[in-house]
């Protein structure tokens, strides 16, 4: 009999310390139906707790296009992250945002909700 875990424990990728419990990543991923949000989630979930820069997401979403993507790519990504955050919160996940680096570029992290409290 296959049993799907309802909650998994997650640790900090840097120090290995406990950062929280949330639904398994695959379970959350299956609930995401918007392609742009799935791309963002897949990128963030590769390294739970680690920062992903806005430019990395824009490059992944639009890098293969001959026109380089829309002029408003930054706004599109911000809107998709906001909608994705609302989609994953019932599963015990959130996306934290911070400004940093050269030019104050946005950085997002996928973390269990309790870690953001």
C-alpha cells in the first residue's frame, strides 16, 4: 500500500538546521496548473530556503524567446510569484522576498510557512 506523506520536515540548506514542516514538494507541484507558476515553483523548489534572483526566473521563463520576452517581464514575474504564493500557502509553504545584491534585485526563497513567522 502506498502512503503519501502529508507533512515532511525541511532543513536549512546552509546550516542543516530545522526550518519547518510542510506538504511534500511533489504534492504541491501537482496542484499548480499555470505554466509560468510551475516554472517558478520548480526553480525555487530545487533549493528550498536558498535565494533565487529575479533575473534567473526571467531568464528561465523568457530566455529562449527570440524577442527576449516582454518589456514588462519584471512585473509579470512579480504577479506570478504573488499568485503562486497564495496557491501554495494552504500546503504550508510561502515565498519570502528580499532585496539585495547589485541594483537591489529581488530575491525569492521557498520556505515552510512556519519559518517565515
